């Protein structure tokens, strides 16, 4: 399953249906653990960690994939995401 599909799923569940982040996280965990689903589980865990901490799932994925591709600094307009990523000991910069 491509990661953007999960980003869209989280967005729809949170914004359209108003489902709380903890319930969305539980739903995603169940989905990716299904035997017939193939996904980058390490990336999903990074997204879930950020989602559970109160920020955007997609930002967690972006930070993870950026690091995997050799990126040194996570950059975002999202103050909370930057704070969470920096709190994990990673370089992060807020764009104004």
C-alpha cells in the first residue's frame, strides 16, 4: 500500500469524519497488521508516533522518508510537527 494512501485515509478520518487521533492510530495499526497488506511499516510507525503526539501523520512520514533519503533537516510550516521532530533529537526547522 503506498504511503500517500494512508495519508489520505488519515486526513479523511480526521477532517471529514472527525475521528480522534488515538482512534485513527488504532485503526491504522489494525490495517497495516493485516496479513494481506504490504506497507513500509517502519515509516508508518514514525507517522503514528507523530500522530499520537498530536501532530500530522503525514509529517511523521515525511520526516522519516527524508531521513532515509539522506536529508539532514526536517523543514515544515507546522510548528507542532517541527517541535515534535526536534524533540526526538532530529534537526528540524520551522518556515515562517
